[in-house]
RNA sequence: GGUCCCUUCGUCUAUCGGUUAGGACACGAGAUUUUCAAUCUUGGAAGACGGGUUCGACUCCCGUAGGGACCGCCA
C-alpha cells in the first residue's frame, strides 16, 4: 500500500475507516418501514465512511421464500435510492459453506449431534411451562461420546454453548449488554436435513463477507449473544453490533397493518417522495442537534452511530406528510410530473386518466405545478388539486360551489363573460386586471367575483388561484364552462 | 413466566450535573389573502413515580410502575 497520507486524515475531521455494512432481509414479504429504516442506517453509515453496503437475502427457509418478495424488496430499496455494492447474495446458495462450518465446530468439540426429537422437545417445553419454570434445552447428547452417535437417525447439530460465565454484547446503540450463559441454551445450527439455521448462517456470511458493522433491529439482540458465542467458537472477530429500536404504531403498540406497517411501495403509491421518506425515517431514533431537514449530502455527512437513540419511536403520519410537503416544494416541476405519471394507474381517489396524460394535460399540469405543489402534502394531493384539468363539461358543481353560483353571481358572471370575450391577452395577469376593474366599477370586493368564477370553472369552492386556472384552461374552455352555468 | 431493553411537551427529539428545559410536527390565536394553502407573529404543552449520591440532578445509582423485544430443526 502506497497511500499518501492526505491532509484531511490528519486534521480534526476524524478519519473514519471505511466500514462494510449489510442489509439482510428475509424474503417473506414486502420491504416494510422498519426494514427500510435499518437499510437506510446501514447505507448511510457505509456512505459516511466511504465503505461498502452489501445486500444479502436470508432465504435459508425455502418454505417461506418467495421470489416476488425478493423483487419487492429490491424494488423498494431502489426506489429509496439505497443502492448496494455488488450482487445481492443469496444465503441459500451458501448452504454448503454453512454446513462446512457446522462440521468444523463438530470436530473441534464445539458442537454435537443431538437426536432429541421434535416431540421430546415439545414435551419438555410443555412441562417447563406447566411448572412455570424457564425452559432451556438440556440435551443428553451434549456430553455423550461422539462415537455413540446413532446411525440411521438424522439428528441435528447443536452448538455447545458455554454453561458458565457470561456473554457480553458490546453494542454501539444499546451499550454493554450482559447475558448469563446459563440462560442461553444449545441452539440447533444444522437441521436434520443438513441445511443451516439462521444464527449459524448469519455468522458465517457476515464473517465471509467481511462485514464490520451489523446494524439491525433490537429484536435481534439476543441473537447477537448467541452469535457472539459462535464467533468465539470459530475464533473469528466479532463485528460491531448496533441494535436499533423498532418503530411502533401511532398508539405505541406493535406496528401492524392497521397502523401503517405498509410495504414501501404503498408509500410510493400514496404519493410520498423517497427523499422525504428517508428524511422522516432518519429522524426516527436519530438526531443531529435541532436539524430537521437533511439534504442527502448532509444526511451522509452527519449520520453517526453514537447519536442513535435507544427507545422505540412511533410512526407519525402528520410529520411524514409535512416533511413530504417540504420536499415536494423543493422538487422540480417536471420531476413531480414524472413521479405522478409513475403512480397514475394506482390512483383511485381522483378521476384521472389511468392510461396516462395527454400532451395538452401534461403541459397544463406543468404550468399549474408551482401553484399546486405549494398546496399539497403528497403527489396524490397534487393530482386532486389539479382535478379541474381532468374534468369534462358539463362541470358538476359540488354543494358549496352550487351555493356560490346564485342569481346575483350569475349576473356578474354574464357581465364578466362579455368582458373576457374581448380580452386581447389571455393570461392570469390580464384576466385578474379585468376582474379587478369590474369589481371596482361595481363597488365589489374581488372575492365576490373570484369565488363564483372558481365555482363555475372548477366545480368547487377551493382550487389553485383561479386566474391561473383560467389561463391554463384557455379562453375557449373557460368561457364554455362559464356560459354553462348561465343557461 | 424467564432474560434483556426502554421511559423529556400529544408525537419525533435536544440537553452529555448548574438552561426561564430548546427545536420540529400537530393544536389554539392573530396578520396577510380571490378560495385553499404557503408565509410571518404568537399561545398553550414535558423530565412516569419513590428513594438515594451531590453544594446542585432530566442528566449518576437503586427500587416501583408502565411499555417493548426475545425465548423454534422461523428469520
């Protein structure tokens, strides 16, 4: 290595070693919000240190594996912009290596063949429960001479966990967590069919992939203890563990479908921006002083493991919406249109062309976008705000709108129509000027005229600025809509 | 039940023994306004409880209560 020491490495900015992190979902369902957050944390930390972020699919349980789920997870990560290094690794494909390690443990006396049947175990468990006694597997095969191994019975390989002393997990988030070894029993590492069990596979893979930092949900904390024991048995270096708190529903209970344990693709089709979702997620359990908005570069620059909190956070859709509104306002108009078009087929709340926008509508939408995005918290709300563009004559007026178009209003509209017919320049400024002149002449407040116009043109009492809508709709369409309420 | 973890405004959080306990979202009031927003001003709102340690605790220690996670030949 001939690396010249750079200036930055010597200065105050700590020269962090590039780390290797990973995200290791099991493909049993979609990528949920909690998974997205752990993936984000891992990704951010890798970026922060200039390291690598790897992806591994934990698919050793073939019965629960689904390739659609894998695809959904990859799509979700891509949508969020969490790109991984190299090819995603399939854990299943490494079964031979896992078995090899299990056998190495076996021959070094750190594991043993166990012939306890599932029924034996179930009985022992039931008995312990009946006696209100904590259950731990105590296999009679643990200390038996390996030569007495049964033949013809498949059996499993169990890890010979230490019975004395304690196992300490040094966790960068949770601190020093001590487990008494007598509480940890001998876990199966290789099934009777020769396939590996999760806790073994994880250790072997993380080691082989040279993972330096394992960031995952606290639900894995006890696994960290058992995994630490396997690391020691293999004489491998234990990675840095960081067990992040889980995300709860708004009521503090476990996140269920009712609360919004939606797949990431649901957030997409609800009209959230990936940047907003990332921003919201990174603030759940992590902070950087009073900062709330993190442009990606800042997020990467500031993200650290020491500022991760230890308590569970609740999902707050109002805050997510606010963050999303912020990113919508910052986004480019054509980018927003592209994102809207991407989710158009999934929009069921508004009458929009599912097939896509025609050239005219897209141009109108683009023109109105600066006004629309100021009023929307989600892409769906943008579309809802733009509904007047998708409407076809005759425009149906809702109750409030119908009320606004009373006899007096119709009189004014009739007068305005004549005025508009002669307008040279059909744009918002000119139109507004015309209406203002008319209002002044009649001694009316502008709202007295703008509201009926809005009602007649959009069918609603609220809309984007009405003169802008008129401009975008064009002379012909606008006048036609106005005349329609006069008959 | 056992083990482990957590506990500051309604929510997300700041505070790293000395602050009028700060910010953001949400909520209330006002200003502005062609509607709705946006924006600006402004208000209310918190250290679970009980003991210690200390000159001094939100901050450290212990206990209680509440919440959570894990206890599979699942991951």
